[in-house]
C-alpha cells in the first residue's frame, strides 16, 4: 500500500470515528435512564463485595424480584469501571458511548477484508448515523460492548483463517470466550462460522481441523466458566420479550434503522440483494458469505429458541447483526453496480432520518433530571422517596444530584432539626409498569406524610411520571 492510499484511509477512519462520537455525544448530556439501567447501576455498585454483586444479580434488589437474563459479566465490567472512574450514572454511559463509537472504525475495517475498492465512506456514513446503534450507545447496558466484541471476534476469525499463529489463536480464544460469556445469543456467530467452514470442506476439500478443535475448547471452557448461569437460564421457560406477528414482515429492520420508512428502504434493498445472490449464497462460499451466514443463523436460532423454549425476539438481543447487515448490503451493492447512486441514496436517507429522528428514541424515560432541577431551583437540599433501593441508588448516582450536594433522607427515621424543608419525589405510574394507561395517582404519592407531624405541604409539582411535593417544618 503506497503512502497516499494509507493516509487517505487513516483520514477516513478518523473522520468517521469523530462523526460517530459527535452523533452519540449529541444526546449524552442530561440523558435519562430506563428502569433496566437502574438495575445495572444497582447491581454494579463498586463498594460491595463480589458475592453481594451476584446476590443482587440473582434478584435480591429490595424491589420486585427481578433476576437478569443476560450473564453477570457486563455488570462486573461496569463495577470495575465505576471503581476507576467513579460511581456516577454518566460514567456508566461513557463506557457504552466509547464502545459504540469504536464499532464504526471496526465495521469499516471488517468491510476492507472483502474488496479492495469497496467504498468505505458508505459504510462509515450508514453506521455512524444509525439511530439504533446511537441510542444503544447511550444506555447503561451491554449492547454496545456486545457489538464491539462481535466485530472483533469476526475480524480475528478472518485473521485466523489467514495465519494460524500463537497470537491469533490465543487472542481469538480469549475474544470468543469473553463474547459468549457476555451474551450467549452470540453463539449464532459461531453457528454461521461453522456453516462457512463446512462449506469450505465440501467445496474446497479443505478441513480446518485446528479451528474446529479451537471451537471445541471454547465451548468446553464456556460451559465450565458459566455453568451456574446456564443451569439458571436453561430452566426458564419465559423471557421479557414476545414474538410479534410484525416480525415476519419487518425482521427487526424497523427498529434497526430507527423508523418504519428507513427500515423499509433497507429491508427492500437487503431482500433484493438476497434474492439476486441466492445462488451464490447456497452453492458458493465466498469470503463475504460468512456475513450472511451469521445474519441468517441469528434469525434462525432466536426463532428456534422462541418456538421451543422462551421468546427472545428483542432486536437488542441480536444487535450484533446490524453492522453486518450494512456491511453485506455494501458488498453486494458494489458487486451489483459500480455506480454510486444507490449507495448515495441510502447514505443520504440515513443522514436525513438521523436529523429528523435523533430525539425520538422509542422509549421515553422518566424525566428525573427535570425533577431534580425543579428542586435545585427552589434552593432545596434534602429529598426523600417511598421508592425501592434500585430507584434510590439511581437517584443518588445522578451527576446532577452529586454536583449539587443533594441529600437523600430516610423517611423511616425522624429527620434532624437541620432539616427545615425537603422535597418528596414519587414515581407515579411509571410507563415501564403501566404502559401508556392513564391511572389514578398511586397511593404512595397521595398518602405520604413524614413521621414528624410538624411538616406541612407547601408546594406540589407534577411532571410526566413524577409527583413532587415540598414539605416545610411549621
């Protein structure tokens, strides 16, 4: 590679990495959290023992019994991240944002394995401005790290095929074990790889003995390390997600691309290319076929598990196939036509929908920042709640709560004399419990009174999902 081409590629990588970061950081400040993220924060508290972390993971949260369906690895990663950078909800979001940003240059790099002349800018634009990847890069959940590890795993699989040295073998083993331990549904990636290797054996009479042996060692190591998790989850016959009939005509594309229209455009493009390349997919085994095998395996295995065990049909569970879908479309468009008009239209539509929909995340989160700002503007310092430990931990790890030196009072004990006034924060029929139903105010919000009868209500403020009441000592 001459120096001009090298520097041009470096510029492309840097440009789209910066663009990806800015697109994600646009929504970062003041980002609210969903109840799933409250649980992530609670379980990954850095000041407790590992045994207590696992205890909380398995459901001891002082709340409605809620175990996690994904493995505890992410929560331990998050816990040690908090130990280094501080136990603030925003810091947990930084971990996801960094991982989500790095997925963009990794996707571009993975695409370079297939064609020398592939238009890297196309993949860069589509993935950098993909709304679903952006929104997931802002959640205190494992999804962005899952995409990052999946891309790395596939990259090193290709490197392993090229050169089976000790470094590649060791790194691939570690990445595979970590990926599966983080998210077992990523086993679909290995299913797709197995199809690719078996076709290589049939068509090219080449048996990748070392890689199959490595797969066996990875599987054995995974089962040994995660035996407790496997026993717990294989005994379950339910999950939080359901299989909806709409899946069979949108295949997660509506969610993957942030809107029905853009999802439809990409689904039509994908379907056209799939039909056109059907013979190549079935009867040949080009390098890029691995990508489509992983995509199809992910759909097949999640449907299989859903029909015979429990529904796992959330788009988040297979988010790792989203960059692969974009990469595969890019490759096959390049093979279909050398003209750039189709790529330009898709990239242009992605940027337009990014601009139009960036603030329209499908999950509306309780506006706790807004509630706290009301209290801060009132120049108040003390707050209390009637919520469970999970919400209270989220409250006290909010950046604004810490910076403004607010204090959470325990309403079970009498307040000290220095507490002249305080605000009561009450979650009132939050949407994660009741959906969009309009229900009467919860009794805990209406009937709350402090133990000290000298306090009287002097102000009440209602905002979405919260009732705030200010009490003043008479």
